[in-house]
C-alpha cells in the first residue's frame, strides 16, 4: 500500500469477503503520507488473520512486496495492490483449479474499472497456458490474479527493480516450476486503471521493459534490444488481442 486511502477499504473488504476462509492477509504500508495507515488500523481490529507491517521509509514496490513474501506462512502466495479488487470466489475457484490440475502457477482473466470504480466493460483474457518463453516476450500475468505454490516451489522473491518487477517475479516462478503457468478463462478480479499508471505512458513503458531484460535478466545490450523488438511486436500485435470489450445488456 502507498497513499491508497481512496481505495484501500474496498480492497481489504474484497479479501475479507472471500468464500474461501483459510487466508492470511499481510498488509505492507510503504510509508504512506495520507490516511491509509489509519484507515487500515480501524478495518483490521476484528480480523486476527490480518497483519500490518509499516515501512519506516519508502522502499518501493519490490522490497515492500518481498517483506510480505518473507512473512507469509501459507502454502500459496497471491498478490493484490492497494487499489485493486478480488471477486468473492477468487481464491476458492483458483485453488480448486490448481489442485485439480496439478498446477504450480496460476493466473486468470480480469476486468477493468476506472478510478471511480465504474466498470469499463473491458476484460483482459488469460492465456490457457503460459510457458517461460512466451512470458519472456511480454507480461501476460495480471499480478492481481497470480498465485504460486510455495510448498512446491519455495518462496520466490521479487528482484529490486523500480518498475515491472512483478513480470520478473513471474518469470522466475515459472522457470523454477519447469512447467507452464495455467490461465483461467473466468475473470476473478478487477484492475483499477489509473490516469498516472505506467501503461498510460508508452515511452516509460518501453524504458522500464528494456531494464527488465538488461538489469533484471542480465542480458547484454544487443540481446536486450533484440528482445525489445520481440516485445514491441508481441505487445502491440498479439497481446493486444487479449483485451476485449464485454457487451452487456
């Protein structure tokens, strides 16, 4: 969480209201300067399976997320940023799918909403299978839907990169698994599209993606530029087809 006062109550309640009861929620506040921390303290007083950790300084998404991973006690780890929302059956549906399909890594489709919480009738559809080589071309895992099996893979931490560290984490998870991640067609979450999001700035998106290859994966400059060309084609001509308009009556 970082300065999430406008959304954090809805986010936390989407976890409290899960139909799957056996969850542990680790809230890590990255030194918010608004009322996020105060709001959270009031919300969690009645829920012993919610734990709150507050950074003394702003450490960024990677280190903050890793604090949660390191403190987690569950057999599975899932992620949710402080402005996104899970649908009520998210955990129940996904864990049943993982158990029945001998799946180490799972993600799902998700719907888009705007900053006011208005649904945009737009869905990002998950691929049915996602091998490492496909994920290397572009990030197909919506971080708010991803789950990995800690008992099988162990705890896998996020590399300390300023942006796109979630992409690197899922690359490491799938590589460790040795099997493709499995995607669920059903939409299990809502992603909040923010005006200041990185995806809205294409130049910044490309810059941070280059550092995924160069710094995150340790590729040479030439190899990084080569994969950037692959990314451009994959992102704008192939991945874009995964986002569809949902017509409702």
